[in-house]
C-alpha cells in the first residue's frame, strides 16, 4: 500500500515518532511532504529512521528550497520488491517541470 503524509510545520524530525503508529500497518511506501529538513541533517534522520522504523529506508531527492531544506522524502519498506521500488522512484524523483 501507499500512504502520503504531510507533516506540516513540524517537519520530519519532530513528526517521526508520531509516524510510528501510522506505519504499524506496514505500508510499502510512505511519501512525506513538507519535511523542512536541512540537508545537512539527512544522515542523522536516516539513523533515526533505522532505529525507530527498522523495516524502512529513507530516500530523499537533492532538490532544496531557498532555505537549503529537503521538502520531500520517501520511506520504503524493505519487503518491497526491487522492480517495484525502481518504478516508483523513477516516477517520484523525475525532474520537476513547470
């Protein structure tokens, strides 16, 4: 299954503990918006994800807003097959064109 979550003004770092209850159903993919995560904190957040949600990996594109923050991230459960994950990421992280 696929879940989309907008963590709003809190950002991903503050909302991560609250996401644990949502992820108890083990969705395959969780798309997270409004992460407000400084790119320099990505390694720390990835470690936190592995500690709090050991079945998930955090992926983030390198697009940043004017404040140097990552706004979109994706959690993928390790049971998701490689082929499925590739097709999801190819679509999710395609260049944004306006």
